[in-house]
C-alpha cells in the first residue's frame, strides 16, 4: 500500500485531522512539525518523530488485523525499551487501552492482574518470557503473545508484526473521553486495582507537568523511572506532549546514568530518592559533565531532608519535586525549583524542603478528619484531591471506586498537614502510622531523624507487634559502605532529638531494603515479616 505523503499545501489541514485533547493529535502533530527531530533514544536505536508516527501506525494496523478493536486492552510485561513506548503510542492513537504490568510481581500476582485487565494481547520483554510461559495456560483471554527485542518460540516477534503493515494514517476514531490506559496500583496496601484513564485526563495531567517542568520541544529527558509505573508514564507523556526527546534506560545504574546524561547532553531527569542516594555516594561523582542539566525532578516516596540538602550542595538549585499516586494522574502538588532555591537559604526554609509543596494549578487539595471535616493548619488528616486528571474509575470495580472517589474527591489514604503558607507535608500512609502505647507516631518523622546519622544510608520505620505496647517502633537500616554503628548508638542518637515514645525500641541492620521497581519502599513486606513473630531489640552492629 502506498504510504501517505504530506505536502506543504495540506499541512494545516493535516494538523486538524485528529480531535484536540487526544494523543492521536499530539503524536501526529509532532510528526508533521518536527519530522526529523529525535523522539526516542534507546541504546544504539534512535528514531525521529516521523519514524515514531509511522511505526505506531504500522502497529495499529497489525493489531487491527489480529482482531484488536477500539477499547480492547493490550497488556505490556516488560522493562523499559523503545518498543514499550511504541505500544503506548499505538494505544494512544489507535483507540486501544494499554495496561502495563509490573515485572517484579510474582507469577500469581501477574496472573491476577492480566486476567483482571481483560487483555487480549500481551507484549513481552525478553527477561519475562519464562514467566509468561509459566502462567500462559492460565491466561485464557490473551489471544496474541508478542515478543519484544527478538524472536521467541510460540510468540510473534514485534518487528515481524510491523514489517508487513502499512504506515498510513489509520482509520480510527479517538475522542477525549476514550479510555487509554489502566495503571495498576503498586499493591503496597493489598490487592492491586486498575486505575482507568481517558485521553483527556492524561492530556490534562501532561499539560500540568510540562508547565511545572518548563518542558519545550527539543528538551532531552532521561527516562529512568519504569514506564509501567504512573510516574514514568507521566514524564514520558509530558516529554512527548511538548515534542521533547525521551532517552530510555532499561535499568538504573548511578554511574551509567550520569555517563548517559553527559553523552546525550540531557536537560531533564526524573528520579526517586534512592536514585539520588546512589548518585551522591559515587566516589568519582565530580568527574561527570552535567552542565546541560536544567532539572532533576524527584518523587515516588518522601525525600529525606538531609539527602535533598546534600543534593542541592552537589548538583545546585536544579531540583523540583512532585507528589502524587496511581489514582491521581499522578500530579497533586509540587515543590518548585524556586521553592528549593529560596527555602535552601534559611534554616526555617529548609524545614519546608521536607514538604511536598503546594497544589499544582488545576488541582484542589483538602485535608480532612475521619468525619470528612476540614482540619486547621498544622493538624494531621487525610489528603483528598480534586482535578480534571484523577482516574475515571477503578477498572471493573465500582464498589472500590465509590469508596475512593466521593463527590469527585479522590481520597488518597495519605496522611498530611499544611502550614500557614499552604505547604503540604506528607506525614504517612494511613497504614504506616504507628500507634504505640496509645500515642500516634508518624514513621517519616522518625526516618528524618535517622537520616541525620552519618553512618546511615537508608532507613524505614514500621510498627511491629509488641505484647506490652501493642505496636513497637522498629527501625530497619542499611549502612553506608565502610560504616559501623550499634543499636545502642542509634537509639541514643534518636533520644536526643525526638520524644521518647517516638524513639525506635528495636533496630535491625540489613544489606538492602525492599523496594518496588519504581524505587518506592515496600513497607508492607517489612511488616509482613513481623506478623507472626515479635523480635527483641537487635544487638548486632552493621558494617
């Protein structure tokens, strides 16, 4: 079939082909206005916006031939790669619903969410082929298995799928209320639920984020955060929305990331706190040329105050923070570059560096008590959110939707407070609050103190069963390389800085803290470990 050729005389007409506030419009617009500009880099692979549009079109035509129709779900089980971005593009432009799945989940968990999503097609990364084959007999709804990055027996190779397909613009109808993506929650609080988003909701969130990050066409962003996570999805979209280049990394390595940043002259990078900790602990950090960098955007979990202060000293005033969750789009509130620069100057301001900032434009935030009444400043309550980019619903779960979204307000399950300037402080997840001896202890407050200790690399504080206190404050700690300390020293250090009931009554040293693929601490795994045993105060030191 003859490929479509756009002549200059029809350019403006072609720019009007797709509906505004849809990703079909954005993808085609970039191809027409920036055809030869790099859209994606992945290892040695580089593709322009024109090539991306053509490959997306080929994928749409191929999926249609395999009986994928509008609103059908196509699943992805893979680590970051170029093909991942193209499948996103096919869903965005072709009217499919894409559902990315977390590769770190156990087989039984994957079986559950793949079946729950009703996916009829599954794209599989090379590292996940054995996993998929082991559960394949229990995936009755999946009719098409397609392999990324090579040929796999029993699956259709991705490049073979595209080879015989047309690159012409597809005959599809995509409206702003067309569903486009199901993002499954991380499962930190229980069984994952699928947050369903429409074209418009993702467009609105990308507009908000690109404004905050000051993204422009031609900017180049390092994609470290996983594309199956709402944060990675969000930054991928915002860069695509503005005509920037996504430089995709499959896995994070601190030294390799900085080397890539230097090589590609990247302007933006989004990270989680553990990424910054790893980079700051590189012995040769100063050798990398990062002069092209305009912004380091962080989120995913609270950034310890001591870490961001050190980051500011090393990297300069290039930090910006976002707070959100899988159900919120994710943008809820942000701490801007200006905030970081100004707050860093004074001791009082540095306390606000521990906040999540203020609500984004177009986002309304309230903090309420258990009766749904608004609480005054400096009082802890649940954070609830209203915007045009929160999820539409939990996929096929109206009961959970009605419990979470009440009168258009998303109840986040996060506990927080705000100060007189409107800065919002995240104190804990509801499930992370510890009630010990009748007193409420917010784990993050204790963690902030622990991060001040010079030997501690990372810390997580949880409540564990205790026969006397009901719950005991328990600290799980990893130490910096070459450092040694003792339980007694850690407890004494905390006693000097916080009330006695907040001080950890037990301390445990571990080699590594459990995290999900986005770098978020999995406290549920730590808590589960102690459901059937009551550990006494540890006496071993770490090194």
